[in-house]
C-alpha cells in the first residue's frame, strides 16, 4: 500500500481522476473509494475485462489508468496491450499491479505499461516473513516518486526486509514455476470434485480468458479460486478443517494458504460491491504452495469430507 499510495500521489492531486479496474486488492479498493476522495481525487472503477470501458470512463481530468491482472481474487484478466494502446493514445500513464504473476510470468512494461507495482510481501519475498512494495518505471518517474512523494509520506521498508527481498529474488523463478505446476494439478482435481461448483484458474480451458492468459503470460501462477457447494457456511467448514494448508490472508508463500475473500482480504467491499465484481460469498481463494501437490489434495479432500 505504501508503493500504491506513492505512485498515485506522485501522478494525481486534488481535482484529478483515475480510471481503475473494479476488482482489486481490498486495500487498494479502500484507498480508491474512501481515502482518495477525501483528497479530491475521484476514481471510476470499471469492468477491466473489456478495454473499451477504460476509454469510455476517461475524462479531461484523468491522470492515471490502473489495472490489476490477474485480479484478486476472481482471477479475471485485463488485455494489457489493448489498454496500453488506449493509454498511449490518450497520453495517460498506465500502472499495472503485477503481484500475482511477478516478472517471471508477465512483463507489463514490455506490453506498453508505464509503471508496474508489486506487493513484494507475496512471491518476491516468498517466505511470508517480509512486508514491502515495489514500484518499477522510468528513472524520471521513480525520482519524482522518491523525492516528491515518498519522502513526505514515509512509506519506507526496513533494511532487513529489503535484505529478505534480495534473498527471495534469488529463488523467484524456480519457486514461481513450481507454484504454477502444483496449482495446475490441484485445479484439475478441484474441477472434478463433486462438492466444488466452480473452479477459476487461468490455466484451465474452462477459464473464459484462458486464451488471453496464454497470450500475455508465460505461465498461469499459483492462485486458484473456487466455489464450494453449500455456500459460505460450507466454505467456513473447509477452511477450519484444513491441516496442511494455513488459514491466512496472504499469498505467494512457500506454504499453501487458504482464505475466504468476502470476510478476509476483501472485507472492505460492501456486499453489493462483492456481488458486482463477482466475489461470491462461497468463494475460497487458495494460494498453492511448494508442498507435494498430492499432499495438498489429500488435505483438501479430508476437509471437504466434513461438509
């Protein structure tokens, strides 16, 4: 959030306008809907699966286009080259939150984005023991961000956290590839389970944007969302019954993490907004770790048996 806030306040001030995707990390949504309006910055959240929605929402005051792809937790995708073309044509910077894919699987700058944001707490750190954000962009933007904004608002990580990120980067590519391989095994198993009504994973042909994922990503990542038959109560039972998986809100850890978006990571969304962006109360989000996938499946199976 320090990185996100720094980027936004470097580019936008009172009277300015942002066009953003409508499915975002809960903290980003809170910033956009509650804090920025108090500073005189308006945000229009649009369905980011159709690039034309960005074009339609742009006003003379728009100073930033903001995209998170794959989106958290619905795993919907945004066509980055298409949105980047709109941004270039209109002379507006495009910022992409690339946390789920990391640079290993997706490189937004090469597709026309101007700024990339990472929650380094996740895959870049990789071990659940550091909290940090990263901004990547032109030297001009980074200089402005550091000396015009960051210096004033003070979102600075500790030296030890920075060292942990350097450690994590050394194994990032190997870990991300294994997360993806494990996730594919687990997603295929979930899709066949009778107590799972829907599986959302960009690597499955059943994902409505599977072809887009193949075009702009070099892999499908370690995040899976799925819906349990029996709704919210059944989902709660599953999450309280796992033994190998850890009930936690983060992701990108070497351990498998499971959470309930509606009441955890996305509790900042109203019930109406949750439904609007496709976050079903029965949705469970699984960040597949580096354990043997058969062990992850066995844990989920015994948890499902308790529904």
